[in-house]
C-alpha cells in the first residue's frame, strides 16, 4: 500500500508530465506554423513521450493500491519568439522536471518507500538524457545563429 503523501506527490507529477506533453504539442504546432516540420515532428514525439511518463506514474500508483488522479492542467503558451527561444523553454522545463523528480526521490527515501525510490530511478536516468538532448539542440541553434 502506498502512503498518502507519496500518492499525492506522484499524482502531482502525473499532472506535471501531462502539462509537459501539452507544452511539447504546442511547440510542435508552433514549429509547423513556421514550416519547421522536422522540429515539429521532434516535439510531437516528445509530447508522446511525456504522456507515456505520466501513464507510467499513473499505473504505478494504481499498482501500489493508490488512487491515480487526472488533474486539470494549465494551457501552455502557443508562440515563441524564435525556434531557439522554444528550445530554451523546453530545456528550462526539463530542468524543472529534474528538480521535481529529485524531490520525489528525496520524499521516497525519507518515507523508506524503497519501491517508489526504485521506480523513480528510471526517471532520473531519463532526465539526464532529456536535458542532454535538448541542451545539444540549444547549443547547435546558437551556433547557427
């Protein structure tokens, strides 16, 4: 059985992952509107990946006997100043997510919830990859000006 504070924190992260999915889908639409179809496709794939992350947490809550919740998420922006600004916003968001995942791990460790701590290790590895990938894209966009 999952502790209530862990369940609540994981449900909050589900909502954050769903927001990230919406953010990347909005970025996909932005890139399509300026004829950057490759970037649009990449962001669409990221949107799906973020939804998959939300579902991974959602299913984990259910597997542990908790109540998974679907929350209202705020609409993301729909325009950015430039492609670079959009990718910088994505990098900033990934850094926020990394912080939230780290907080979840800290909570799981404090609560001696080893199962949750173990499950979250996947997310820690995922965030390293996500930040590195988006950071590389930002660096390349800066190079081309």
